[in-house]
C-alpha cells in the first residue's frame, strides 16, 4: 500500500476538535498513514493532540471580530500570516488531502489548500446552520459532510452527504452498565449528568449548584457535574456554603472537565446540556433523556436551531438560557424522577436520531478524497 499524508484541522471548541480527532484516530491505525494536526497551540486541540501523540503544526489565528475596527485590521494581518505559514506546511509535507471541521482554526490551511497549493480537501460541519468557513469554502471542497439534513440548503456543493458526526467507536460499543461500573455508580439508581460543553456554562452552573443537595439527599439522584475549568472554583465555593458535606456524598462527582466523556455520557440516564452538535451526537449515541439549554450567543444562533430540531422530534425537554432557574430545573428533574416512562420515551426518541455509522461513512469519503490525485473523484 502507498504511503499517505493527511492534514487534520479544526479547533477552539470540542464541537470542532472531537470529530477531527475521531477521523485522525482512524487514519493513524494504518501504519502507512502520516497524520498532522493543524491547530492553534493556545487552544484545547493542542492539549488533546499532545496526549494522542500527533504531529502538531501550529497556526496562530483567532475568531473574526464582528465589527470593522482596529482589531479587525490586526486580525486580517494575523490571518494572512497564518495562511502563509499553512502554505509552507503544505509545501513541506505535501499532504494527500486536508480534512477540516470548520471554525476559524481550520480557515488558514483550508484557504491555502484551496487557493494556492490546490490540495484536495474535505469539510465536515456539525451544525444545523453551517459556519461561515464551511459555507465559503464548500464550493471548492471535493466533499462536504454534514450532521443534519437541514444544513444542505446552505451548502453549494454537489458532493454533499448527511452522515452525522463522527464519534469515537466506544460510543457504539460501551454498555451503560459498564460505564456506571467504571464510575462506581449504582446501576439501579438514576444518573444525572450536567455539562455545559467543553468550556462549561456559567448560567447552568449557577442554577444547578443550588439544587444539588436536595437532588442527592431527597431524591437519590447520582450526579456527574462538569463545571468547565473557568467556573469550577466558583461552583466549589458556593457548594461549600450550601452543602458543607458534599465531599462525603458518594452520589456526587464534580470535576472541571472530564477527559473521558464517553464513559460519563454513557453512564447517564438524564443529561442537562448545551446544544452544540457534537454534544447532541454523543447524547443520541448514549440512550439518555436530554434537557437542552442552548447557548444564546452562539454564532448564527446555531445552538438554538440545533435544539429546536431535536424538540421537533420529541426527543428532548427544551429550556431557554434565561429560564435556567434553580426552581424550574428542580421541578423538571423531580417530574422526570417520578415519571420513569417519560424518561424512557425521551431515551428512545433521542436514540433514534443517532447515526452509529457516521465515522465509517466519513472514512470512506476521506479515502476517496485522498486518492483524488491518482483517479477522478
């Protein structure tokens, strides 16, 4: 078999990083493949790529300012330099293809591949409304992969496929009882996971911390609480005031971030979450009842659109961020606690939205694009 080189790019948030990592993990299984991860070394993707042992190629680029200003001009120069650096990487390593998951981090190398080096590339976008990078670069992509059928109307490319998001294989293979055992949780008691995405959520954290004691002590919930690194100290400080013995509560796990989100989500029966597309795909693959609270300031309001789509499928309980109040959350959770049939209906409906073969389908397209220089697509 011939040796191949792949550039994988996407960063900033878990929604851009983990689909890219899932593809990179599959590629690296072939000893004839060389994989380079192109990302911002100041972001989460650098830490993940380092732990994975990937070759990492740094590009320093930030999100585009929304208004014309001096900062916008500086950003323009930053982007140009990042594109020049990406051209150098393309010249030096000569990848067979680029796989990008959208977002500002992926823009420089994708632009360099499209405009200058003519390197074939494939895009994957995980939201109901694809981001600006995906929309602008889709026409020259060899293939565009999407998570939602409704996203196709935004894409100008005839080779457009709705695959769902590529997830790590363990989401397909890990049993719920095994995940609960790994976390030392009782398989016969409800497990509630609260997560605000890879960055955490201040509004969800502030509301939820107020009801933890009542949920564990009075209703027997087992709780896994991911606060986000920025919010962790504040959550612990408040929790210490209202629940002095929380460290002795065996039903409570509070961490700033979980490296192994597979086990966390698979162990859960109910999940309170933002509505980033990757989080939704992980929820769909994990047989859980979702309570979705979309981030109201997401680009193009994509989280609200994602969550509304799930609500239309009767596969979640929907709550606006402004409604993330301790009393409202408590009432919702008690209602679920007292209605196991409702939990099961939500679990079944959300599971029906899963696309378990997404990674396999995407990898078949990656293979086709990587052969572009040798045969017609």
